[in-house]
C-alpha cells in the first residue's frame, strides 16, 4: 500500500519512478552505471583509448540516445539477431571482472582521489570541478523542464 501511494505521488510530481523487483546491492541506474564505469576504466587501463576519448565517445554517442532510446529498445529496433551477433563478437573482449579495475586501485593507492586531491583520471589542478558540476546541474534542470513540458 505504501509503495503504491509513493509511486503514484512521484508520478503526480512529474517524476518517472521505476520498480526494482529484487533486493540486490545498488539501484537500477547505479548498477548500469557501475558496469559502464568498469568498462571505461578497463579501456583506459588497457590502453584501448584515453580517458578523454572514452568519455567523448560515450557523451557524443550512446549517451545522446539514452533519454529517448534505451539499450533494449535499440536491440529491438536493430533486430535481436544482429544484437546477438554483436554481443557474440564483442562480449568476450569486455572486462568481466568482479573486482574493481587495477588502474582505479593504483590511483587510490597513490593518493590520487580525483578532484578533491587534484589528481585522478584527470589533472584537476587544470580543471574546475565546481564549473563541471554547475554545467551538469544546469543541463539536468533543462532536460527535466523539457520532459515536463514535452
């Protein structure tokens, strides 16, 4: 009863609630994000691409589609047979470790904790994390307004 009331309340507030059907560590979106992060770290760690190129590819590629075209819709749209063929080819080369990436472990062990220490995947002495957060927040607010008005 409480769950249904909360769900309906969130809908009335213009939110798009989702339902986790099993109790597992992490939330739906966070679990997906952790899989993406794991592969991004792996690609940088293995020299497949730089941190900048990994993030540019995600931001300018798949990331652009996600607000209107999720990964499962993508599979249905291109055909599950093609999706199966691509997965059969690509999945064997993806990181499937259940442990954090070695590069991440090495950075933390060296005291490189990201923006708060000035060094992580990027040199934060040359970047402005407050400006990055401001840009992110403005972008998110704009997208939420568009969704509400759309």
